[in-house]
């Protein structure tokens, strides 16, 4: 039977969505579902949820729960990672400390000073997972949802012997759906090509039956002044291709928005919104836990999660085209070969097979390179224990650099290192 492991299974909403998909595929209904989390209460809640789902569906899946990660990973066929190292307390530090320096952030998990420190505390754990997989399940595929997506897979394939790691994210798929709705064309009639860097990929082709739908999008934007108050629309109008990340999220990867109070107002950027999302998620967890404790269970509804779709394709041979974050290796010719990039991938029984894109338009490659530069320094800082690379990553970060002078960036880095303490690699703490 297929052994599917969820690492960070205490992220209950994410786990519920994944399990709803996996367990409702008839071909996967006899799988062994393995749950791991370092929080005993959340692990117990995840186990109760998975067990209830199996009984409710009347299927033959087996559920295991392990506090020990190696026991969970041993013999895995597929691993889905969704860890959040340090939890809500670490995220709040990522927001509150920079805010005292005047650095605004919205989500702080992909780029920006928050993204840098999320990576620094996540990479050591991911290196441990990669080393475990190389020993215990070398033929498994690791699907990772944890941000920053452009850094985490790279850290695994550069810092461990394990190579079969794919980052999965909804942004490209959701953007394609958004664009189809904006121009009033059924999505199934549209041909898309979307590629770049996670949360900063680009819709390179947007057509229906040979018609360039970007012309129709221009008309929609011109007719609606409110659309021109969105960050991603502004990026599209200046760089010629629509980006895959939401306006509130994409604003913090660039120097032109969050450092300026008038631009925050103009583009309606919700500073600190991720803290609200986390609070909502905690409330949802408590509600679901009460429901499970009362024997009422949870709602089982398919959500078409990318990892579950990929696993189904690999187990059944059902062909799908999904976006994955993988080592570049020339897939995008004008981005660094060692970078993690996001491209469409064929997925079937042969696994995840990325599609070669060629060269991005030069202006898009230039923006992506800015993002990748911060990521490369952050990954090297974590893997090599280099505090100087942390300073350099922060100094190169567009939002941080546009907000603070050099000495204040260094002071901010020092304070965040002290605050996160043992969550960070030892060399950085020294």
C-alpha cells in the first residue's frame, strides 16, 4: 500500500484539505496515512480527524501518528511537508520587531526581512528531513508547501543527499483562473504558459484560439479605475506580463510600495494581514478540535490540492499538468542554474517532469534575479552558518533596503537573531 506522510500534520486546516482529497480518490483509499507533528496535542487532533474521515468514508486506509519524525518517514512513498518552525510566536516576532524600525510587511513568508528569517529557522529542520529521507526513503518524493518556496527546496538539494523535492503552491493556478474571470472567458478555453519564481512567476501566454487575451485585459483595466489600484495590475502595466502573486503579498517583494505611506493607501495594502489570517486559522483549529471531541467530525470536501493531485497521477498514471518549484538546471535559461524556479510540469507514473521554458523576457528575469539573490544569500547563510550573509541578504532585500539605511538594517538583523535564538543555525547565533 502507498505510504503517504504528512509532516507538520498539526496544521489542521491544511491537513484536512489534503486528506479530503487523498482519501476520496478510490485508488488511494487503501493507503497508509502517516501523521507527524512535534506538538502532541495537535498531532492527536490530526490523528482523530484522519481516523474519523476513514470511518466516515468507509474505506480501508490505515492511519498512523508518530511524534518521532524518523519513524514517520521510514519507508515513505510520498511526503507532504507543511511545517511552520517556531509557530505563531516566531511569526509575530518577524512582524513586531521590523515594525519598530518602520519596516512594513503584509505576509512576511516569502521575501522581505520576515521571509529571510522564516527561511533561516526552517532550513535546519528541512535539512534534517532531507537527510532522513536519503537514509530511510530514498525513492520517495517530497512535496513541500512551506515558504519561502524559492529557498526551501534549494536548501534540501544543496544541503542533503536527497534530490527528489518539489515545491507546490496554488498561486500560478489561481492567477490563471483570476485572469480568465477578469476577461470573461471560460478557463477551459484559455491557453496559458506561466513560469518564473514562486510568488513572482509570470503569465507568459494568455490566449484563446490564437487571440491574445492580454488585449482584452487591457480594455478591462482601462474601464475600471479601481483595478488600477492593485499592486499586481501596476506591475503588469509596467512590466508587460501579469504576476502570479496577490497584490497584498506581492507588494512586499518590491521597493515601490510598502516603504511609502501614500502608496500603501493608494494600493490598499493591508499591512500585517498575515497575523489576522493566523488568528483565523487558530480559531478554526479550535472549532474543528471541539467538533472532533464531540464526535461530530469535520467536513470532507475535495479541494484539488496540488500534492494530492500529483500523488494520484504518480500512483495511477493519470496525466496532469501542474506547476512545480524545482531546480532550474536550464529550464529557464536566463535565471541561475542552481535556483529554484516555478514551471509547468507533466506528472504521471514517471513522476514530476518539468517543462523547459527557454528565456524569460529580460525585464521579468531581472525582477526574478533580485528575488533569487536574496534567497541565495539566505540559503548559504543557513547552510554555512554565515551571519555576514544574513546582513547581506537583508541589505539586498528590496522592501527592507528602501526603508532603512545600512546601519539600521544591521541593527534589525541583530535584534531578530537575538529574538529567534535557538531556532536559528548555530553559526548565525554566534
